[in-house]
C-alpha cells in the first residue's frame, strides 16, 4: 500500500525510488508519481472547465429558411446569449456567396435584452451567423470567413438555414405574408394563433380574434419584403361591429430601428375600450408627441385607407367605398412632415388584437376582412 496521508511519507517513498531499493519501495514510488500526475491533470482540467463554464455562448431559437439569393426577402431571426456582459452586443451575418452584415449596413448591431434574448430582421441566405462583440468592435460589411474568438470577439455561432420558412405564409395582393405565431406585448400581452389569418375563395384576407383554451388569441400578418417609399392601400370591409377593445392596425415596423421608433407609421381602428372617443387615427411613432397623431371617425361600410410615404412626408387618407380616385368621398386625411422615417428593412403589417384595459374584457370574437392590398412606387 502507498501512504499518501502525510507529505513526509510521500517524500520518503519518492526518495527511495531514486536508489536501488527493494521492489516494494520502487512500486510505491511509481504509484506516488502517478498519483501526483493525476492530481495535476485533474487540476488543469478543472481550470479549463471552469473557464469554459463562464465563457459566453450564443444559441438560435428561430432560424429563417435557406435562400442563397434571398436579398429581396427578409425574415425574423432570434436567439439567446448566455453569460453576456454589460455593453456587449451582437453582429449578425447572412451568407449569400460571402457573409453580409445584417440587417443593414447602417444598423449592424443587435442588442441583447436583459432576459438574454435577442431579435432582429435579416435578409435571407444559405447560413446565418451571430457574433458577440464588445462595444468598440467595428464590423465588416462583408466577410469571406467568420472571425475567430479573441480580442473584441467574445463568441461566434453559425447555423444553416431551414428547408422551410419557420412560420406559415399566405399569398395576398400579389405578395407573400408571414403569419405571426409568437406572443406580443402590443396592447398588453397577446397570444397569436396562425389559424386566425386566412384567405377566402374570393381572395380576401380574414383576420380574427378567437377564444382558444379559455384565452383570446389574435392575428397578425407581415410582408416578407421591404417596399420602401410609395403608396400603400388597404380596402377594408365594414368595421363598425368591432368591440371597443378590439384594435385593427395597418402599419410599418422595423426590428432594426429601435432608435427611430422602429420606423412605425400606423392607421389604427379602435375605441381603445372607451366608446366615447373617436375610433380611428393616423400616427407616426412615438405616439406621445402631440403632433404625431391625428384622430378621426371611421364610419360604417367599406373603406379604403392609404398612405403615401415620401422623403420627409407621409400623407394619410381614408375614403368611402373600394375606390380611391379623385371622385371618392373623403372621410379623413392628414399629412405629417416631421419625424417621418426613411426606409430600412421595415415590413408592412396588418393585425387584429385585444387592447388590455383594466376592468374590461372581450365579450365575443370578432373579425376583419381586407378585400385588397396594393402598393405603388
């Protein structure tokens, strides 16, 4: 047996192995050296494991489909960063021949939220990558190969695009629309069910609020393309039946531009839970700026809502009926010339959801039918 309880005993046995002692002493010395070596290896392994345990890492929770030539389309990409430090952020890339920074050259960074999650838009590619960097990092517009961890680069992760889009899509107005299936905090916490959006036999888009498993679920669709400046037109059937807590919106939204209120411009139909107030408004975010909102009353019957987006100018208009020509009867119109965003990677969206007002609840399901969507440059 080898005595290892005292340092002196181990030293004695090790010294005996240096001479021509008996076989027992030689075996004892060999075992002592072997034990010491194992202790060193275990210590180094533990140190390495400890460092790895505290190193940041990146995971993808939503991966867009693979489309090597997908510059005209965009999708949502999401994930989680474990053990991110203060001031650290992500740089996203999509591979289309080379790695291209996402979502925009002018907005190359993605923030990591306090809950460790991150979300942004990206143009499509064959692969997607996320790089965790320190705040002083300056990303390249394009790369032939992803950087290695070191210096200002703290973690790197890449993943192949999916074979199919991660969300269901619908074809409407000559465009592809992504159907929302994730919760949202818009109007309070709302769940979204893909079955609440569909196209009927006549080609009209239906959005509804419906009760599922005792809870109200909402609907939202968004274009898979960014169209930029131009005229956006929506022909909507009678909305006078909507409950006062229901909100129907037609708007632009850009995940990449939190610093400019997500490039959001809205046409919203709702009483916001109070039937005494007007049921419609045009607005440019942020809404709390007094000059960014124009209220009006949307009458019963089919209405055509539109906005013309130009540099430094957004002109909103609502008319009766499905026509929007010069002879149409105007319900309301307003022009914004301050705070109008410039194009980015925004998408046009339509949604129908519940506004959570204290002390009030939805009483029944409701539905909105959009007969037509049109975009003109």
